[in-house]
């Protein structure tokens, strides 16, 4: 119902730590690409409400970790590893949002805000237990 027990926790990819902030960038890039079929730094800046210099630094870090293909003035894209990481963050977010909204009966805004915060800090074990609980409660 709310997800399947796959490894959604991508804080570490090929021995490289991915911070919650970088996960937010991956999520934003994936969502923008899904809508526009191309992503520029300015698009990310607008979506996340951050300055362009912050976006540039994040993109450099993601490129070093081989999660994005990035050139300073070009259109950027996710690598296969970056796309996997982005999809995993989105899956955690959707699952948590549905839990907060449909099980705890929070309104949409509060469910969204809580999902955004919790998606980065919940352990894999806790997340899988949450999925089991929700699936067995139905």
C-alpha cells in the first residue's frame, strides 16, 4: 500500500555521503526534469528558493559524487546513480506523506512539511517497520 521493502536509504553511495540538503537537490532535479525534460541551475534555484551560488556549490558536489552531469552554463542531468538516489528520496517522501495524511489524518500542508523533514533522518529499519505497520493496519 505505502511502498515496498527496498533499500530507500541512499545517504551513502559508493562510499560517498549524501547529505539531506543534497538529497533535496536530487529530488528537485528529478522533478524539474520530469516536468520540463531539461534542468538549468536557475530552475533549481527557483524551486528550492535558494541562491544561484548555493545551487552551483551543490551541483559541483553532486558532480564530484557522480550523481549529476553538470557543466557551468549547460543543461544538467542525473546520472544513473543520481536518478536512483532521487527516486529513493521521492519514494520515502511519498510514503511518509501518505502515512501522515491518511493514517495520522494531518492536513496536506502539515503532512508535506513533516514528510520533508523526516525523509532524511528516518533509519532504514524504522522506515521498513513503518511500511510493515501500515500494510498490516489496512
